[in-house]
C-alpha cells in the first residue's frame, strides 16, 4: 500500500478534528459573551476656505486645506479640543484617556475628516463624537489665519452628525467563532500529529512495513462477535478465511524456485496470534493439491495440539530425542489427508539445544522429501532465542504483527534477530486489522452457501482419502487413525500483555493469544 499514513490518521480520527473545531467555536462564542461590549459612533467634518474669488484662488485654497488635514487630525485628539468635551459632558476621565477612544481618519486627497468614538455606552459614544466635532470646529476656526475683515479663512461644517449605533462594534462574535473554529482544528490536528510522532505502536500496515523493512504478505481482519478459533475450519466463507487464502497466494511467490519450501512463522512478543495464523495458513495451503506439514516447534508453550485436537504426547521433541521417526510422529489432520501435523510433544528441559541440534536440521531435510510445503510454528523472537536457531534452515520467515500489542522497538528487534541469525524475512502479516466496511463484502460473506456466488476457480475436484491416493501423493509415513481429541481447557484472560488502548471487542477468529491457551477445538473435530 502507498497510502499516506497521515491521511489515514486523519481519516480514522476525523472525529477528534471535528470535536476540536466545535470546542474552538464554542470557546470563541463564549469569549464573545464574556467580553465587554463596545459601541462606535462616527461623525464626518468638511473643511474649506471661506474666501476665494478667482478659480486660481479657489484651487490654491483647496490645496492648502488638503495640506492642513493632517494637522487638523492631530488637533482633534489634543487636550485643547478634548478638555472642553470632558467639561461639557461631565465625563470622569482625562484628555489622554479620551484620546484613546477616538480614531481620526482623513481619506487621501480629500478635505473630509472622520471621527470614530468608541465607548461602552452607545449614547455616550454619539455624544462624545458630536461634542468633539463641535470643539474641533471651534479650535480650527480660532487658530486658522484671518482675512482682512478678521474672519477665519477656514470654514468647518459637520456633514454627518453622530448617531447612536444600533449594535456593538466589539466583540465581533462571528469573527471570534471563526477564529476559534480554525484554532480548534489546528490544535486537534497538531495533537494527532504529535501523538502519531511520539507513539510507539505499530497500529497500521504502513507502519509495520516501514519499521520492518519487509513487504506485507497480507492482513488478517478481526471479526466482531466471532468465536475465537480457526477461521479456516468454522465459517470458511468469512473475511478472515479469505484473508488466509490471500496470504497463501502471496506466500506462494516467495519461494517459487524452491521444491519444498520451509516457512517459519513467528512474532515479536507473546500473544500476537502466530500459532493460529500458522495453523490457518497450513489449512489454506492444504486446499490445493500439495502435501503440507505443520510442525509445532514452540517447545515452551505449544498450542497446535490444543487447536487441532491431536494427541500431544508424541511429537517434535520425541523425534529430536531419537525415540521415534518423523513418519511415526506425523499425524494426518482433516478428511482429505492433505495436511499433516507434528505436535510439539513433551516439553523438554532444553528447547534451544534441541532446536539447534543436527537432528533438527536432518528432520527438516527429511520433511522436504516427504512434503511439498513445511510450516513451522516457533516461539516469539523477543522472548527466547529458539526461533532464531531455526530461521537459517527456512526459506523465509513470516513475522506476525499484532495491531493491538506490538511496539516499534519490539518489531524492529525481531526482524533484526532474523537477519542476524542468517535468515530472511519473507514478509509480515498484519493481524487484527480493522474490518473494512463494504456492502459488497458483507453480501458476499453472509449469503447462505446455496446462494452465495463462488469466485472463479473456487471449485476443485474432490480429493481421494489418503489411503486411496497413489503413493506419490501422500506422506511416506504410515497414516494412523487419530483418537478423539480431549477437550481443551477454556481460555483464560492473561494479564501483562494487554494494550490499554486496544478495543475491548478486538476478538478475531485468527487472533487468539497463545498465552491464553488454545480454544476448544470443536471446529477441528468436524474435519477429522
């Protein structure tokens, strides 16, 4: 996938941005309600020469008046003009404080002066504006040059007297709401980006690919309300089952030129669902015309026997100890004999020594001659070194990445451990991915079997029982009847590995925590 991780972040947490915008808008509105309301009243004055006979005199007088407009503007906020206003209106203020309430503007190349007075009272704002205009008129005519008759040469008129404003000029409620909206969006977006930057979770397939430096072999989606167990056994048309078939298709391209490829399935930490992924992958591979061997090499916390309902007594540990042969330890599973399983056997006191022994290497080579694909379930790489001893013998290592559990440093450590051991990472499998909401997928997966359309090529010829197939198409070892599996203990919730930020309903048919023990293999019995 080439999706922008930040775009995916905002797409998933869009509601955080919306909440931030709403909070910002409400904050802007609240600030407007708490702010003191101010009212602005405006008056305009016109200045001209009172004398002028010829056109030249009038033109020169107009130019003179324009040049004096800046002086008149400064005069309007001086104490000479404002003190009479204070005295006349009986204001409890000073000329300097009143000057801060007055704004004077003179449009360029005009002889018009505009006075804007702001006050908390609309009545006082209008009164101050009109009183200031009257005082300014008096002072201008008093200090202006006089003509021969002793009259002032500058005439002043009020062309737009101030009136009480209909509404407040401040605060600007709409502007404050808009600013609050924008600030809320920026804060929410910044918080998401900061959280994403500082987060150590590997909660997306893009992150898993970036951290591991390995390609993605597929994703396994969680299904809400699904019973934990083997997705390839229960609802074989479920989204999780199709995910494993897609994983099988992608994995077939990893070792194209290898006659009998060996794949190690492992994870970074305990509880990422590696065992159920390994079993479901083996079942998906067995749907073709190949002979598949699943080996439980987790000699510390074996789980394959519990999931499949097979006898756990004889298995890998007994073969490595030299007590039985590979053919004797392999147990067929399923009704067509395509999948064979070797359980872990008895838990030995020295798992690492057994898995790194020459006997293990010889066992893998012998298995290559008997089966078409070998899938090995190993302990997590971050817990013990058992898996690191097997990856050099494999043609590819599949690393399971649990969206709700693993951290960046843990995944990086696991991948580096594979490469340091001389193995190759075939790819990662992103487990517990969020299910896509698609009406077409829902229609496809939920129709009854007799109504659901089968994809092209889904039909395959029935396989003969293992005993009736040619010798070249079945394991060389004897096929022994499988006794009825004992009931597995009910899964218990383990503590210490739970992610507090994970969803409570993240249960998936393929993501059972190995630390919790295997689920009851009711579905597996039906296939035997």
